């Protein structure tokens, strides 16, 4: 086995060594791996009502034995799933799951936590906008999410003209003394 490997390496080196610098081509040696950690619950951008204990259920899948969720160690069952509860505060909350081990991996999930008006509620005055993750960017070319609308609006603006209107900024570096 060692002889075959050595012989194969020598053949590879001999083949590459005979090339002139102009004949050599770059090779893509990028290592692509599947996602190692996913958070399934809560859903991205979910609106979660305040619970009595101030905790939120988190569940997902991981390709490893243990992960940390918001800094706490959580075991992964033999089928590759994990489940835990994390404390939440009113407003935007972020869950970070980090896979422990050689390959590692990380996933994040944001959700809103608090007392919210029901989606079908009528407001006496004001504006209420409730958006899920797909509303921000559904990764299609259609003009049906915030990202696509912002891109279309910015495409109509000459940003360089706006930059040229800014006053000039100068900075004088203090004289350095070389001793």
C-alpha cells in the first residue's frame, strides 16, 4: 500500500514538474460540505407570545454528538436531533447553535418575542406591518420582497452623483519622527 501511494505521488509530481509556468492552470480545491446544523423551531422571523417561564423551545438537527445553543451544551440524540429551551426577552432574539467537533458548523435563527396584536386585529389608528423571512428576501427575481424592491429603487439612483455632492474630506497625518 505504501509503495503504491509513493509511486502514485511520484507519477503526479513528474507529470506536474514537466509543465512550463505558462501551461500550468489553477485548480479549484474548495471543499464543499453539507450544512452540519439546522434550527427547525422556532421558525425564522416567528412571532412568539410571552410564556409563563420566559423560555422558548428550540429544536433542530445536527451531524455530531453535541452542540452548544446560546452557549449551553445540548446533547444530540442518535437520530441526529436536538431539543432544548432557551430564555427569551421581549423584542428580537437570536439563537446560535454551534456544532462541537472537527468539522464544526453553525446556524442562527432570529424571532420576535412579546405581546403582539393578533394578525387579523383592527387598529384604531396607525400602521402595522408583520413580515416573515420570505418577505425580506425570497431569493427569486420577482419584485415581491423588500430586498428586490430596494434593489429596484437603488438602480434608479446615480450614487456617484450623490457622492460627488459630499464635501471633501481630508485628514492630515501627524508628522512621524524617525529616530
